[in-house]
């Protein structure tokens, strides 16, 4: 489906992207800790909402 060159480019691009995002987050870590204290609860809420949607889909399908 993809050529070898395209796969190599995709892998290199992905690794570079993750590296840059990690550097950016590490640089701003103090600011994130100060301003975004409830981020874990947002993640828990998002996962709970997703689980409810999944359960509703399964329940309505039957």
C-alpha cells in the first residue's frame, strides 16, 4: 500500500513530532502544574463519558 520511502518518512516524522511535543511540554511543565491542577479529573471524566457512550451503543444495538 505504501512504498518503503513513505513508511520511512512517516516513522521519522512521527518520532520528530513526538520529540518536539515532549520538549515543549517539558519546557512549560511548571506553568502547566500551576494553571492546570485538575487535568487528571478531566481525563477521568472523558473516559467515563466515552465508556457510557460505548455502553449505550451496545445496549441499544440489542
